[in-house]
C-alpha cells in the first residue's frame, strides 16, 4: 500500500514550537520520513503500508529581515534532501510588508478585543478635550508565508487522482484544506495529522467510514519531534546551534 505524505511546513514548524518550546533545542532538525513512518505504523492500521512519497511545502525565509534564520533554514532544506527525508520540496513565497491594524488584546477566549482610549491613557483633540473610546491604530511589519496550503492541496489531489498513491497523510491543521481532503477521502484512505497544540480544526474533521473509509486522525506530541531527528552530521551539513 503506497502512502503519500503531504506536509505544510510552516504549520508543522509553529506547531512544533508550541509543543516543544520556542527556545528549546532538540526538535527542529526533524526527519520527516522518520516521523511519517512512525505515525503511519502507530495510527493507520493500513495493511502493508509503505511511505512511498513525501512532499514538503514551505517557503524560503528572506535574509534581509532574518539572515540567521535564512541560513539555518537553508541548511535544513539541504539536509532533508541529502538524507532522502523528502522526495520533493515545493516552494511558496515568503512575503514581508507593512500592515495597519487596530490595537487589541486577547479576551478570555483568546479572541481579539480592541483597545480604546481611556485613562490612564487618553486621546485629546486639538482643543484639549478628551476623546474616550477612540481606537489605537498601529503600523507593523508583517511577515507571512503564502502558498503552502495550495501546494499541499495540489500535490495531494494530483497524486490521488492519477493513482500514484493508495492512501494519503496530510500534516496540517489549516482549515483551508477542508475541500481537497474531503475530495481525497472519497478516493483513498486519508490520515489527518494535527501538528499543533490546539484542537483539530473543525473543517478537517470527518468520519472514519466516509468515502473510501479507513480514515484516521492524530495529534502530534513532543516525542514525535524529539525522537525523529536527522543525524547531527549529514555530509558537510551540521545541526544549526540551538536546534
């Protein structure tokens, strides 16, 4: 049974950071093939399952804003290829721009609550009169990855519809993947892996027996990261400091 694995790189990275700790070493140098095999063996119950193809969807960090991060990421990407931990890397884009937004703080449920002027911080007009409940607008640097969800969906559906795989595993908690995963489930068994510490996105839920059946769901744990690391040295590549 040939398994295709489709990885949303940024979703996986930020999930690992929340599960393992942003400043903690020992989880970033992740062997994608090893973790995929670990999950399929423990969760799928698919007879004769073999991880045939791993597609890693990510975007290159811009060195102008984060030269150290760019260098570390480049080392990791080359290590994945050298170790044959992936079969294909699909690149989206990394966008840096200036954005504007109202200032907000999280409420008890984590939803944004707008911050407005009130003492001890009050806005006044030109005459010195107070303007209570005025909104604070902030301009900030926004850096985000674009395209990984579309690339995951494209490779998933291409491989499923052309018969290149007999089952699929999607590693992402991005609700935008709802439709391609639903369509893939009609044709082959699909394992959906939540790499974050939060709840599975409601749009990615389903039932085990729908469509082709034998679907399953799994949430990554810190041990999935720490026990599935690449060798510290691969050819001339070394684990970056702090990784």
